[in-house]
C-alpha cells in the first residue's frame, strides 16, 4: 500500500509498504518503539525490508529514495513535518492489515447463505371474528 503526503511543500513524497507482514515482523517493529537506547535504529531495521519504494524530501540533503538509505542519521535530515507523517505511516499500515484480518475473521461467523426455507403455516386462527 502506498501512503502519499499531499501538503505543500512535500506533495509527491510517499512510502510504499509490503502488504505481507508476519506476526514476528510486526512484533519486532512494535518492540523497537519501547527500546529507549536503540529504538529508532531497531525500528528502521524492522521497517526497511517491508518498504517497497519511497521518496522522502530532506532539508539541505538529497531525498531518501531507497529503503537502504533509511538510516537513523539520514532521518535526522528529514523535515520535522514529513518525519512525523512518516512515523505514523507504518502504524496506520499495520492497523489496516489487522482490520482486514478482523474482517476476514468475521466472515467465519457470518450467516452468508440460506440453509433452509420454510413456508409460512396457513392461518390457523379458528376464532376469526366476522362482521355481519
């Protein structure tokens, strides 16, 4: 899935993630967030293999256009607005994958076809009131 930044001056900046993540890969990304010493580098290590393409504009430096360039020292050169957006993209992506998985799971319990049909019984009201 591709996430695009639409606000000036970064229109056209984007990041594309793979839709195939194992549970271990997801846990590795989340665990990096809690690491106070090497968290950013561990997070980027977890994200790089899942990034298919990207273009992130840097301040006073060439843009980051290859996943291999996405290192902690290079992210220091990204404009703070764009970096904050980038930092949220992987969270949104994993949330969307989980939502899709939940939707698939709900189909396991949904009644999606008619099992049997039963004709309504005839009116058996023997005490009909008729007016004369």
